């Protein structure tokens, strides 16, 4: 592409200096891995620790529900992060906005590691925890869209889905690292130390990871797609408003086609984790509410399944580039619905072996569904609103598909058993299928348009 002469932006000379696609892919993967690590150490701590550290322990069941409910705060905050960072990402550029989102997430995470407990300051402790969880949600809400855009806007022709899987790999890498840290702390320091004080270590070391992420991101050029759009006068003053008023249809399509992806993931990492680690009991409705699996055993399962998640995320990019995003995701969504049907058989009276197999299969489904989203969602929007549109769709899907199962799947299981949870998954699969059938194939569109 020839350099466009303009004084509208100090980086216009960089239009000719395109980023190396491989460098961008690795940089986007490192950045999202750090952000997802921050996000997942909170999820792990919410299941393992926060119920005893930040809530009244006299009612253990209520404390666990309160702890898990704080997970939903980030889901609610993420669309606000999408709107905030999407606005600046479409107006000022992808690079600067990605640096700001990383700092928002990182500083919120480190601050959680410094919080006083319920025993020390009472109700102030959970209030501060909730505030910082919102900060995490705002940071991640702005992170994903920018990472997806820099990877796909710099990708070689015909390989957008494959290059788009690199920021998606941040999720399994972050999940692996988060659970590895908790596994090692529990193994070497013991469960009591982990609960009392060592849980703070994963949050505090995030400051080092944030430093690495900043160094990587500051070494990149601005996206040539964004700079060209800016030089051609395509930028808009209120990109979020334009998405809501003119591109609400692709935003809603993107939201619902991704709902199934979130449901599968948070059922496995939040609900199945809480269910597996809870004592083996029967609810008043006659359904099992726990399996009594040792926490470190389940964490080991998650470590292995996170690797499977990463492998199938990569595979999905190749498949989505070959046969198209729409066909690939329709097939994978149907597969996820079939997988859900085996949930009662594998978990109702499950053993460590059946839980492990369930996690492996579920993470494979998750990877095949999650991988193409970094290509598909941005492809639904034009350049001038792409950051805002893709981010809003992605993070609204988190509310639809993740916040409800993270909180209510335990209640559904108590009253209706695993069949009830499986039906919930299938219903969400049908919603995603309807959304997928409503879109056109996007693999051949030109992102410069």
C-alpha cells in the first residue's frame, strides 16, 4: 500500500510500515494471556477462597453464592469497558487503547491482592472486592476487541481466522497459568496457607506480567487499516452511538451467536468446579449437589483441559478459513448441544475419571467454538466502528451466556438435576444457531471497506 500524505495524524508515515503479522499475532496472544490470567485467578479464588476471606462464614452456603455472584459483576461491567475503550479505539487507534485496557485490568488485579479481609474491616472488604472486580471487567471489556483487531487487520489474505486464534489463545494460556499458580501454591504451602494468605501471591505477581505486556504492545505500529481509514476521513465522532443506532443488527447477531460459547465455558470452569469440589450431598429435591473431589485434583484436571482448549482453538482457525466461519460454527454449536446431553450421565454421580473426561471433551468443544470469534465478530462491522461493534457483541454475549450459569447453575442442579443444566445449555445452543443462520458468510470480505 502506498503511503497516504496527511497531517491529520502523527503516525501516518507508519501506513507504509506494516506490522509483521507473526509479531502482531504473538504480541496479541501475550497481551490477552496476561489479561485472562488476571481474570481467571479471580474466578479460581472466588471458588476456592473468597467465600471465607470476604464474606461472613457463619452461613457457608450463602458465602459461596455471594462469592460466585461477584463473578457476574465483571460480566456486567464488560460492555461498559467495550463502550469506553471501543470509543477511543475507533477514534485514537488500537495501540493506545490496548495499553490503557491492560493497565486498567492489571492495576485492579494487583489491588485485589492488597485488600483487607472481612474479619479485618467487615462489610467494607466485599464492597472493595466488588469495586475492583468491576475494574477487571472494564479492562477486559476493552481488551478483547483491540487484540482481535490488531491480529486480524494485520493478517495475510485468506488467513484471518488462523491469525485471529492467537489472541484467542490468551484464554487457555491464562486459564492454564492461573490454575498452575494455585496448584503450586497449594502443593508447596498447603491448603491452609493458601486460604489464609498465599492466595494474594497470584494477584501481586500480576504487576510483573503487566510490565511485560506493556513492553510488547508499545513495540507495535498502529494498525494500517485504522490509519488508512483515518486518512480517508472515515472516522466518526461517536462510534458507539453509531453501532447502537445503525449497526444494532450485527451487534445482536454477534451477541447471540457467541452465547453458547460462553455458556459451555463457564458451566465447566465455574459450575462444574464448584459442583466437583463440594461435599457429596443430596439436595432436598433428590439430586446430587457435589462430588467431594479434592481441590488440587480438579485443578490438575483444569491444567490438562486448558491445553486441550488451546489445541482446538488453533485447529478451529484452520477450519474456519477453509470452510467459512458460518458453516464451521453451525457444526460446532450442534456438537456442543450433543455434548451437553451427556452431562447427566457423566456428572450426576460422577467420579474423578468421568469429570476429567467431561472437561477434556468440553474444552475441545469450547476451543472449536471460541477460536473463530476473533475473526467473525470484527468482520461484521466496518472499520470506523469495528472496535466498538466487535467489543460490544463479545461482551454482551458474556452477560447472556456467562453471568447466568456462573450464578444459577448450582440452583438449577439442586432443583432439576444435571438434566436441567443440560437443557439450559441446549436452549442456548438453539439461540446461537438462529443467530448463525441469520448472518452471511464473512470470510471473503475486505476489512479495508
